[in-house]
């Protein structure tokens, strides 16, 4: 079959030819590539995001009206018949066309849906669209009607069809089949029992799922002014890779010089092909992301996209590689790695073709063809320069904001095109530079071009640089040599200290396309950066006579051989990359230095043979070594002074940095920063992290403009100079892990402070006075201290969002925090004290950690008023009960680990996702079943909570699993609890960590909802003292051993804790909702369970295929606890199951 589609874009039509070769196979014409466009909506045929089929008289003004309003709020473009169809238009063709042009098709089955012939015809049309093209997403929603009524046409549906028999007899059979098929095969939402939850919650669930699908699976933005895309993509013959049954793993390289459009072409290919793979991910700017965040971050991002996970955490690259190997070979994946520049990236992200399932495709872009070849990339495509016509069009779009040049500029424009020789980035930069200029100005600028007869690209880019004024040139060169990928605000701060007016001048550089801003960081294309490097290189053949030094070899030579001069204004080097010897006289000749950045770029280069950081008693051992005891000279012109691992104890006595803005001597040997008056009037940031020999801080009256003071890990520091209290501009004060700090800092005048971190200052026994003056405080960290009381002044910190007071278990005996909340509670006051505001006054609090603080009953008064609270950690405390938490509507995570006296959980809010109550050995009662049923939980952990099983039916723990799977079919749910016997309800049971499930015929298509598991864990015999499992995952395999889907990880622990030790068997009950991959399974599937942690093993396991026909198991007999599995629509016989023991 052959279909022709036409879609209007920017006033022109493009044809798409789609040939259906056989079921599931296809070939797409490469002309489709020209449709890869600016936005996700124009990148496909969809006109609307959503079409909703509903009976208007039933719910138009109520439920559907609210649903469409929520769509609008989220930017979801939904078709509405009362909006889009003009009066007098034949409604049937209009609706049919709207259905065809909508990505998501939602059918709302209400009481009178079947009475409308238009609704029934819409349903038939929707199902035909789905049958013809699997890209349609069809969902059903049951509104005050059960799936059984729709499936079997009972009740009002039966009455409607009695009427239809008289007028539409020919269509009745088709309508009935459509209703039955939809009820049997389409997933969606059941809103029948609205009493189980507010209607807005269901609307939010529906719109969130659609929004997630639209934003996570749609095409990516390929940029504006795309020219020549079809020509480039056609060279690659993409049809060879668009066959889903291919047995090969395709590794494709896209190579070319910087600025030629490799990323744009890769985005076009990705947009064209991604919907034909089971999982896909586009990793942009791999080189830059690795530099900023490391390979582990890239691994997390890639796996999260491919596995549809959030908050995935990987400890190190090796673990990430292991997870990649286990996870990627189960699905046909499309991966694009943009701008790769070293083999480490290949090995960490895509290792070997053996990692992947047949039919997968991995695309790389990069400048180094040899690098791609070395990794075994089978085909490498060179991206050609634009032809003259394409180059003229692209240039005109920037120079004239039009596809064609103005008449009087045609000859000049053609001359520019000839000189640029088809490089897209150069065309963009020159076009932006010449925009708005006169013919005379053009002619003058083009005369400069004639000085470069070979049209050398770097020299063409230089023309834009020559159009800058003095300050703009200096900022451009500083960015190209030192500040690419740095935070914009940080660069503005440093260069502002150089009196270069960076706010205005950076805007000029952006307008001239020399730099850009992405994720609030300064970006610069490689060619533009190299242009800046070349400009500096041209200053002198001798590095020591150039204005900026950044290449390691040049810096090493200048410092080792004392070849510096007054011409050097900036110097940067990774102190972990190359051996350099520094003597007292090294910087004497660098008397005009304003930027000095000696940073640790790679911790891995500083590891010894045992994998530990090389260090001495004085500090971190970098590759910059001091050959003398003191440093005699540093330029007083410095604005940025960063020297990680500074090897001297003191700064030069002659150092008077009146213009210094940023001082960073982290990991250094420094003992004292300065004494007396040194003129640090412009200093805004002082970082002295992990300076273990720093014994005291300077007089801060010298630094009135300080905004950031980082003293993290200064182990010898006993006090902070009291003048710190005069720093009215200070925003961040970090004293974390200053383990010998005995006196709290003076905070009297810190009116701008937003973050105060005292974590780990274990000798600190009181908060700073005058906390009430810090009205802008957002984060207050005092965990791991000896502070035993929270001052009442905390209660008026209206902007406080994070309050961390938790303790380590080894400090519990040394302090008493039982009354930590009484100054804030209206219920408990100190003797003769006036009433003070309660904790509920801190309306902005989002995170509270008071773990191991000996909080007792009644100490948490007022907490129910914290409406913004999302995380509450009460682990290791002494209370027996908790106040009602049901009003904390945003609370998602509750930590109760080791609360050994807690007897009952309070009422919980509906958004609770995680409860960690490991080792709550006195816990007997849980919230009522309706609370659990309505919650959006992901993981409840009651490990070692034996009394829960002894005194409470575990029904309420289990019954929420299946309904939650309906709300979020992509979330694995889990409950941990004591137990050793797998209930008989689990129809498949076995010893060990692997189970085989026999599959009935058509098992995955008849009301299948998911798979429920039950595992019994036991501690290893040799390690029963402190045994606990870290994380668990399970893997599906078909009857022939081939993997089905990817490794499914069960949610890991949120809070760090050390268990009292698993003394008996524990159970995990888990539910994995239905997934499309399972349709591949035949005859039988095997499920293997993996425990990531050395201390536990899986003793036995059970499983059950969950269908709508599963109903419930009722309790019988005293002393026994039964499992009840509830599904609102189920009707089958009760099955009696008994859990024995705990």
C-alpha cells in the first residue's frame, strides 16, 4: 500500500511517500527529512495533541470542561468541536479530520455515550486510525460506568442499542464490536468510584500522563533557519536503517569540521527515526557535559531516558557500564551521542555492539574521524559544505531576515558566500555582523575579506572580532581562553572586577553570534573559540609574551623556566595534568596578571595506586610543587585568584589585591589568609574548602562586599572572626565539617544570608545568635552538631525551605534533643516563657531533617501547618505517636527509620510516595485502608516491623498495589515487611531467585494488568549482625532465553541508615504494571531477581499474572491475616490465603 500525505509548512508543500512493505515493516522516503522542523508539532503530521470523544450532554460543562482547562494550562493543544468547527460545516467530516490529525485519542465512556450515534462513529474512526497507524495513542476513560457495561453493552448501553436497531441496523454490529474491543484492549483510567479520590486528582493524572508523553517522546528542536538539510541527510541513505527486523547493530558516524552542522543533521535523523525504535535518547554536547558533570552524569541521563526512569543514581563509571550492559540489550534503541572527543566516552556510554539488541542504531557526531574509526564505527559520513544557493539563503536569513538578499546587496552577498565557502556557522556570524549596515559599510568590511585569499575559515570569523571595541575584544578573548562553559553570573562577576562592563558587552557578543547562553552557561562554538586562541597566539611567538596562557605546555614552560613577562594577563592550568615546579620568584615577572586559575580538573589523575587521593599531612598533593618555603610575589592586579592545592602556608606579604573578586584556595596548605589591612574591598567570593591547616579566618572588615564564604572541611578552624557579622552582602556561609569549630559564627548583620551550613560541626553546641536578622534565609543545615535546642527566633524565618537538624547514630549518646521543637510549639513552652509562634509559621519549608534528635511525643506541634513540606525525616527518634500528617498535601517522602518506640502511623496525605520505617519494632497500626488506597505511593518499607503483621492485617499494605498500577502504569511499586511464607494467591512459586511462569494463550491481550511478585529474603549466615539489602532488580526472559525489556530496578532507599540487622526472613511484595514489551513473550517467561548488596540472598519467590478478573481474598479464622487484592471491576470467586508467622 502507498499513502501520500501533504503538509503545509511556511507557505510551501512537501510530499511524503510512505510505503507499507509488510506488517510492521516500512520504508520512508528521505524527503521526509525536510520536514524535521522548528517545533515538535511541525515535525509530524499532528495538528492537535489530543482529541476527546465524549457525550456532550453528559459531561461537557463539568468534567470535560475542567479537563480541557487543565490541558490549556499545560500547553496541551486539544481539539474542541465547539472551538474548531465552523457553524454550518458538515460535522462528520470535520470531526473525522480532527481525529486523523490528533496524536492522543481519548474516549470517555459515560452513562449515555452509547445513545449518541456520532460518538459511536467517532469510536469506530478512532479504532480504525489506531489499526492503520500504531503511532496513535488511544486511551479510554470510564466515567460513572464500568468496563463491563461497555464491554457487554449492559444497562444504559443496552437500552441505547434497542433504539439504534430501529434506525441504524447496518451499523449496530460494528458499534458493538468497537465497544467490546475497546473495553478489552485499550488501557486508560477508571473514574467510576469518584468517592475514592477528588475529581481534580484524576484530571491531573490524565493531563500529566499526556504531557509526559508529549515532552519525552516528541522530536527535539533542530534550531531555526534550517537550510540544506535534505541534501546532507540524503547522502546517508537512511532507508537502510529504517527496517525494524534488521539483525545488525548499526554504528554510524557523522564527521566534519566545527560549525558545519553535524549536530543539526543528527537531530534531523533522530526526529525522523526515533518513533521506530523501542527506546531512544539524544545526548547533546557529550564533551561539554562530561567536562562539567562527568561521565557518570551522562550515564545516568542516558539510562534514565532509555529506561523511562527518574532520579537514577550511579555511583561510578564502572557501575554505570555494568548497568548499561544489563539494560540495553533487551530493546531496539536509537542513541545519538553528539560531539564525542575521547574513547572514554565511547567505553562508558556505548562500549561494544554486543551491549545492544539487533536493529539498534547508535549515531556519533565528532570532529575526529580517527576516533570514530578506532571505536569500530562501521560507516562514517562527512557532512559537506553548503552549495552556493544554500549558502546564500542561509546568509540572507541572518543578514536580511529574509531568504533572499535585497537588490542592492546581491553582488556583495554573493561575494561573502564565495569567501565563506559554505560553512554554516561562518555564514551565520557574518550575516549577524552585517545585519543593518549600509552598502558602504559592507564594502569596507568585504575589503578585509580580500586580505584572506584562501577564504580561511578562522580568518573569516576574525572579521566579527574586528568589529568589537576594546572591552568587547578582551571579554571575547577571556571567554574563549578561560570561561567557556562557565556560569554566566560567575563570569560577569569576575570580568566586572576588570571594569569591562560585562553585562552590556556579553549581550553584544551574543547579538553577533560569537557566543550563546545555554543552561545559564556561556557557550562558544569550537571554531569561534579557536579563532580567539589564534588571535592570542599571533601576539608573539614566545608564550611568555602573550596576553593569555591556557595550553598546558605553554603554562608549564613559562612557570618552570621563569619566562613570564608583564604581557601575561591571564593564566589557567589543570594542576592535576602536568608536573610544574614553583619557586618563590616564579610569579615575580607576571606583574600584570589579573586572572590566575590553577584548578583541579580531574581527581582521577591524583589517585595513588590504591585508588586514594594522594595527600600529605598538610593537604592534597597536586602536580604543582613548591621548591621553596615561601612565595615572594603575586600580582596585585589579580581579579581571579584560584589555586587548588596552594602549596605555601601564607600569601606573599607584598600582596595587596585591591581589585580581587574571587579567591579560591581550596585544598591548599594555607594557615592564614592575611593579617592587617590588605584592601580586599572588591572580594565577593572566598573559597577555602578543605584547607585542613587553616587555624583562623581574617578580619572580614577588609571584605565588605563578600557574598560567598566557603570553609567546608577546614578541620583546624576553631572559630570564625567575629567581623563576619558585618558582611551585610553575604549570601552563602558554609562551615560544613569544620569538626573543631567550637563557637558559632557571629550572624548579627547577615541580612542577605540565604544558606547557612553548619553540618558536621560536631563540637558546636548552639546556634548563632540573632537568627531573626536573617529574614532571607532559605537553607539552615545543622545536622551532625551538638546543638541541643532550636532557638525561638527560627520561627520567624519566613523564607526557610530546608531545615536539617539530623544526627549521626554515634552522636546520640552525647546529646539530648528531646525538646528541640518545644520553643516552636504552642503546646509545650519552657517555664515562665511567653507564647511564641509555632513551627507552622514557616510556610515555605520543603525539607526537614530531625533524625536522631530524641524527638518525643508532642514535640512536633504545628508541623501539620507546613503546607509546602515535601520531605520529612524523623528517623531514629523516641516518639510513640505522630500528629496527623494528612494536611501536608505536598509531602512525598517520610523517613521513620529506627523509630523503635513508634506504635502507629498517623493519617497520611494523598501524595505520599515513600515511607521508610525500617526497624520500627514497636509499630502496630497503619493508617486506615482508604488512606493507603488513595495515596500515590511508590515504596513502603516495613523491614523488621514484626508487630505490623502480628497486630494488623497486611491487607492494607497489598490492596493499594494494583489500583496504583492503573494510575501510573510505568511505576514499579513495592512493600517490604517481615514474613517467610509466600501466600498461595501467588500461583507460581519456587525456591531460589528465579521463577518460570507458564503463559496461557493470548495471555497479554485479555485484561492483563501486570505481574505481582513476592520474594522472601534471608540474611547470609556469615553476616547476620548488620545485614540489609541495598537495592533489588529483576529481569524478564522469554522461553527461548531472549530478554524481554530492560532490567527493572525496584526503588532504592532514600535515607542513609545502618540497620539493626535482619534477624529473620523478610518479604518484598512488588507489582510491575503491564508493559508493551511483554507482548513479545510466548509459552513461558522466566524472572530472575538480583540483590545489589553483599548481605542478603533471595530464599524463594512467587509470582502471579494479574488480570481484571482477580478479585479479593477475605479473612477467615482468628490469629490469621489474609491478603485482599482489590480491583474495582473484578468479579470472581474468593480465594482463601493465609500468611503464617511474621
